[in-house]
C-alpha cells in the first residue's frame, strides 16, 4: 500500500531522460536502464515531492479520466519501482 | 549491411595513473603516461560526441580517475548533457570535501573497490598502507551524501574465504549493491594467474555461499556475481557483443571495443584525435572486425547459442586458443576447454607480483 499522503520522488542516482537517438524515454539507475512508455513518463515527471494527490489530479486531466479510475494504476506503477529502490515514497 | 545500433555505455579510462599496485590489475602491461593523457577539453568533446551518438551511461574509470584534478569539471559537463555518471574508484585519493564537490557537480553513482575486510590483508593486496581505512571513509561520505554506493569486492585465491564478511561489510557500509568480482586474467593479472586462481573447491563453495547470501539478504542488498571464467562451461557475452553496446576510451584517446582489445594483433584502432567518435564506432576496422556473428569459426558457426553468448570473449580466445576468431575456451564445446581445467588445477599458493607501471621492471 502507498500512503494517501505519500510524496514520491526520484532519489539521487536516478535520472529520467529522453533518449532522442532511439526515440524513447528511459529511466537511468545504477547499472540499469529502464525503457519507459508515455504514461510512465507522465507519472515519473511528477515524482517531484509534491505528493500523490496532486500527481493523480494532474494525470486525470492529462489522460481525461476520473482520478478514482487511475489512482490504482498509478500506485501499482510507483510500488513496482519503489521495491527496486528506483522511486522513493 | 544493416544500420549499426548505437552504443549505450562508455568506459572512460581518464588516466592510467593509480596509487595502488594490485597484482590483479587488468589494465595493459604498458600504460599511457601522464604526458599523453587527453586534456579536459578533449575529454569534454568525447563526452559530447558520445551523448550525440546515443550513449546514456558513462563509467569514469582508470587507473584511478580521481588522480585527475579536473574530474569535477568533467562530471559537471556530463551531468549538463544528461549523461549518467558512474565513478569507479579505489577511494584512496578522495577526501570528504572532494566527494562533496563531485556530488555538487552532479555525480550519479559511486562504485568503490575493496580488497578484503581485514585491513592488513587488504592493504597488502592493494600495496598501499592505510588504503583500506580511506576506502571505508569514502564509502561513509558517499552514503551520507545520499549517493547510491556499489561495493566491488575483488575476489581471488588470497581472499576468497572473505566473501561473506565482505558482503556483510558492504551491507553495513550502506551499499545497495555488491559485486563479487572474480579476477579476470587480462593485462597484468595474466602474469599472476597461477597464484591468483582459486581451487575448484573454493570456486564451487563461493558460488554456493553467494546463492545463500542472496536469499538471506534479499531486499537489503543486491549481490551480483558470476562463476569465475576458468570454472564456467558457458562463456559470457563479453561487452554484450563486440562493438554492440560499449565504447572504451584510453587515456590518450584511443577508442577500443573493450579494454583488453589491444592484445589482439593486427587490429587497427582509431583515435578521437583523428576521427569523430561516430566514425570510429561505425567504420573503424577494429570495431567491425568481430561485429555480429559472421567472423565465427566452428564450433560457433553451427551452434544454436551463438546469438546469446556472441562467442564469448575475443581477447580470451586469443590468449588461450591462439586465435581471436576461435570460440572462447570457457565454452565446453571448445577443443581448448580441457586446457583451462589444467590451468586451474595447476594453480598454486605463492607470492603475487605487484603492479608496476610498465612490463620492464
């Protein structure tokens, strides 16, 4: 479970960037590179410490879906990366 | 020919200078002297070109990369480009203030080598009194700054019994990853192979221990380890394939497909002083020599695993089978595989020859 007032952020040593040469976005971490799809990019761009509520609100505007419909997906995305130590909660 | 995929990583040997004298040093016998090292501006240009070419992660290595006093400037330049910077260091030249400057410059990750847990033995292996204590201090500074730390535990006959205590030390230091790095026999290390190689029993025991520790410490620390080459039966896809993923740059600006590639006679290497990095990657004879699978001989040609192992390591094939186009003798299908077993059995206890700058000492 992710706390309702969680403030996800990318810890030092993790970088989200556009990989222009390969026309994609990647998340760079120690000895690892993850390819990120466009939904993931929108989530990770908002891992800036402002909190999961603001994040879900903004994403619902971006994707035209109700916050209650996307919150579960956002949480499970963040949890997957948190377990790997790539996102801090 | 289809378009050549761009490189993803770059290993920069910023300098060959190093305060340690490890007998297992895998750098070449003859090292680049300080006078031929590239300038700050030349290195910056290499990194800018690498970024344009598609490189995402940089490994700042050596020698000891912190022996260069322009490292902060180099890191800041790379961070500005969005390149991921990994500092591969022995840690003995960096105090807290310098580490803070590297952190401020935008460094992403530190990989710190350890020689042992026992300070006396560690210092004997590294050849620098007080070195181990300095390494521990650097590890502490890195973790305190909030930078991810990986401990690289270099393992061989003289410390293979310390694997468990080294892993636990890494955990206590706050490292998130530890690499059990069995010595590879290239460059200077090849001279000491006979006294560096563990026994088969030691290698098997070490493998079992690592599996056990991985289970016990799951979620606390990631343990990376592979079976030491001479005891394996399947070769590793060296560098992810020749000219497939990684570029190696020497201190003087020579561009290599791997850091031991110069041991292969007859290859023509280009330098960034004469060619662009993109030209070297795409068109230099050395990079194209063993790219893809077309250069292979039997047993590789008709093997269904060739796409995954890529034939193993070209430099090891040359060193042990006599030809760079042969199958890596680590493969049990190689006619030279039995020779590896003999080398492993023949290894004995004995003194190691510390690293010297050149072969002629």
